C-alpha cells in the first residue's frame, strides 16, 4: 500500500493506516488538518462525526472548494489527460452552437462526454445513440455542473483494438513530419483529359467510377492501374499502381494523367487497413499528380485521406469530384450565352443611341448640308459683291464721265492752242523750208549716195545726180565739171 495515492485510499474508504480500526470514512487529503488551503480552525466535514460543530483542526467546505479540489486532482494526473474510453453512446444532444453532448455507458456506469464543434468539424465520425465507439480525450471537471466529464477530441467506431492505437500513433508521427499539412494540397484540374484510377479491376468500384465519369463528363479518358485493395500484399501493389500511373504516358499523343483516383469499396476497419499502411500514405503524399481518395463509406477514415489532395467519402463521390458536370457546364454556357446576349444587346443599344446622336450631329455638319449652306452663303456674297461692283462701276462711270467731259474741254483747248502753235510753226518752217526756196526756182542736187551736192568739185563727169525741184525731180548725169569762178 505504500505506492497507493492518498486520494485513492480515500475513494476506497479504507483506513489511512493498517490496524487503525474498522473501515470508515476517511477525509480526503485536501481536507486534512494542515493540508494546503485548510484553515487551522473551522467546522467539520459534512457527514462526519461532529458535523455541525466547529473546532480546531476542522473546516466546512463549500461546494466550489470541493469541485475545484477534485478538478485539481484530475488535472494533476497525466493518465486523465490522454484517455481512450470505449462504451455505448447514450442520448445525444447537439446545442445550437454545434457542440455535441452524450454519455458513454457500459453495464455498470456511464461517463458524461462533450464533443465541441471545432473537434467535430475535423472528425469523420459522429456520435449516434446506441453505437459502440472509442472516444479519445481528457478527463476534467465542469465547475458549474459539479460533474466530471470526458472532453472528446476524436471519435471512432469500437472494435479497432490495437489497430486504433497503431492508427493514432502513425497518424501523429506523419502529422509531425508535415505529410498532412493543408498547404501541400494541390487544386484539381477543372476538366481533366485523362484520369488515372488505382483500384481492383473486379468488383463494383471500377464500374461505379466509370459510370459516373461517362455520365458527368464523357470527354475524359481513363487509364486503370490494377492493384489489390485488401490483404497483406495490398500495400505493395497500391504503391506500384500509383508509381505506374505517375510514369504513364499515352503512346499516341503523349498525354499524361491530370489527376489520380485511389478507390476501394466499404468494409471493416481490418479490410481497409491497407490504406493506413505507411508505404501507401507516403506514396500518396509523394505523388507528382494530384490524388483523390475514395476509400470505404462516408464514416470510414484512413490515413491516405489525410495525405491526399482531396478526400471523397466514397469512390463514386471521388469520380464526381474530379470531373465537372456536363449539365452544369451546359447550364453555365447557357447562362454565359444569356449574359453575352444581354451584354451585346446593351452594347448595341448604347451604340444605336450614340449613332443616333452622331447622326443628328452629322446632319448639322453633313457635307451636302454644309455645301448647300456654303452655296447659299456664296450666292449671297456674290450678290453682295455684284451689287458692290455695280455700285463701284457706276461711280467710276460717273467719275469717268465727268473726267471725260472735262478732258474734251481741256483737250479741245489744248488742241486749239496746239493748232495755233502748229500753224505758226508751219508758217515759220515754210518760210525757212528749202522747198519754199525751190518755189523760187532753186533745186536740191544729191549724189547717188544721198549727199547734198553743194560744191561742183565734189563730183565728177559721168556721175549720176538726183535733182529735186519744187515739183518733181530729175535724174541727171554730170557731163562736165566747171569751176565756180
């Protein structure tokens, strides 16, 4: 008994020391005189001898004191912080906030449990009344209710036994390595041309996947890598199938798979255990092609689901996830067509309005309109110019007429004076003219070269001479030259 904790002896209602007398209620260690937080005087523990009386070395506990003391003991024990508890689920209640409350019970006892919304959101399995489950969590005291309860962080069907512990241990180790990080997950292609499927070639799973793919998106092609999905040899064949799909290339056009589906139908946890194998989990995490897992039913969770890029609840759901729906695509195209038509009509309407505005604006500046206006303006300018020219010509005519009138008068006067001067000059010229001299019987004699001959010595016998008389002329020939003396 030396290794037994004091609170365990108190719970068993055994004497604190052997031979201390008949068994009786022993006060818990936190209520003994001198224990931490215990006053040196006060009342007695309710229900013990002397209850209702107060005296040295005893105290009266409040409900909160007892609750906190029990809570401190529970929190101080490592065993209560990492519990696996198996039992049948009793009445289940889900609060408006999403927290789940239920009890685990066996043939003799029951344990209150709370499954908070945050933990429920990551759990693939839900508590259902009457199901036998294994819950993991920590034991603590709810102060307000004065009850101890299991704060559940994971829930799974019972029957796993050691497999559940192996599952959790491997899950924790791979999680610590980062294989399950959400940042590693890749988006799936929107419309894959080629899908690789790793599953058993027999059974309904492959048929269901192909049926869904043909129904939803018949444009895609499928390449199958057969593998075992159950038994000791299954992990190696699954790893090999994933490797073959990662290397596969269409010999005709070089197409490679855009996405992989790793699938298996439902079964017991033992049947699905190949998908918890570390080799398979690492192969899924290392795949160069995005992987979608569809293993078992919706409530079945395997470690490959955490390593995959996307987890589907079933194989058929995996096929649904990797391809779009042709009906949805057609509806989307119809919606886009409608939006395009609406946008085009709106654009055309705006264009028509703008064109009408431009036409009205153009009507004001249309070449024909502008030309007609310019013609009219030109005609008006020509009319104005014609009238101005006519006025100017009339004024010039009037001025010229007046000038012409003055000019004949001046010209006539000047002509008269000129005539008088001319007559006088003519008279003077006549008086001085050699022709007048000729009238008096003289003549002008020129040589053949037109020289006026004034000296007989300037000619010689035989030279022809032109003799000019007052009226007429004579051709003469020199027969003899005489001296003027």
